[in-house]
């Protein structure tokens, strides 16, 4: 039952595959963007899980504190930056989907492709 201790990694794998499936298998552009967002959330979870330090404290050095175990704040900073980039990417994707809807009248991938390839 040791594998149950790695439930964060199991959740990561399930979210990653769910997001990947939504991006690959769905034809609706909004569903593809939601799948991309789920995929990004899985990557965020992986980075945060890997940074977990048992018994680690914030990296604030106090006078007289020797042999303290500190957590590295860099992964959290990178994830915050990635969240901002992810939200910006999602907003841009939604704006593009709105323009596609206005131009082609649909957000289904196959309908847009058919309308674009007709003479």
C-alpha cells in the first residue's frame, strides 16, 4: 500500500491525461481551451508537489538558528508566474474564439475547417 502515499502524483497523472484528451479529442474550441487549462493545472500541481519538504520552514534566517531545513521558494514563484501566463493565454484564446465565431458562425473545429476550405 506504499503507492497510496503518492496520491498527488496519481492526481497529477489523471489531470494531465484528462486535459490532454480534451485538447486532442474534442472539436469544440471552448472545450479545447478548458482542456488546456486542466493540463496547465496538472503541471502546476506537479511542481508544487515536488517542492514539498518534510519539516521545512520559510527561508527566513533567524539569529542563532543553526541546521534549519528550509523550503525553496523558487518553485512557488515560478508557478505564480505560470498562472499569470496561463490566464493571459486563456484570455487570448477566448478572444480568438469570439473572432472565429463572428467570422465563421461556429466554434466547432470541423465546421470552421469546412467553411475555410470551400471555394
